[in-house]
């Protein structure tokens, strides 16, 4: 099993929307993906609740059977559409993939 974890820090304003609006858009788009991409075994999203200087704003935790199914997800056109929007509204991103 592969866990894919992504954490984002969002811009205060981007694409004519507030940080919270963009986080909600990204969250909703990501939650739509398991119905479209069967390789996703589990998907969980969380908003930061502490708001420290070290905090990210939003986290995505997904699980896949193999690295190959993670790659299928990464290259899927619907995932790519979400990624394109994300790149416009974030300041930075941190990713880790690990085997469990």
C-alpha cells in the first residue's frame, strides 16, 4: 500500500477568490476524484486548525495499491485539471509518498 500525502499553503487571494473559497474549491474537486479514478483506495482531506507559522492550510492523504496506480492517478486528466487550478492558488506544496 502506498500513501500519498500533499500539504499546501494557499495564497490569501487568487483567481478572484479568498483563501477559504479556493481551499473549498480544491477540497470539493479532490473529493470528486474517487468516483472517477478507481485506483484511489482512500482519500482524506483536512483543513489546518492551529494556524501556526509552520502550518500548511490543507492536507490531502490518499492511498493506492502500488506506485503504478499512484502514477495512473497522477496522470489522469481529471486529476490534472485539479492540479492546474491548485497551481494558480497556492504559495507552496510539500509532498511525501511512502509505503505502508
